[in-house]
C-alpha cells in the first residue's frame, strides 16, 4: 500500500472557534492542527502521522463543548 500525504484539509467552525488540520507546507509528510478563537492567539501542534493529527483534531473539536 502506498503512503501519500493528505491532499486536502479539514476545517470546522462554530461560534468563533475554528479547528483545522492540514499537511505542513514544508514537509507534506507531517501534519499541523490549528485551533483559533476570536481575540485569542492561534495554537498550532505538529504531528508525524495523519492518525495522531486526526485524533488531536477530534479532541480539540470536542473540547469546545466544555
């Protein structure tokens, strides 16, 4: 099975909170999860695998409920 970098990203927006996952521009085999809120600094976390990036994305999205 061939391994290819993520060819697209994901972005969820709700009540001024945005969570994104995308391939890193300089190294497409690494992934970045960004969490931004209106009026606050954007938090970025890098991941070596798509699986861990998606888990972090889901965790960050669920955190909006608290």
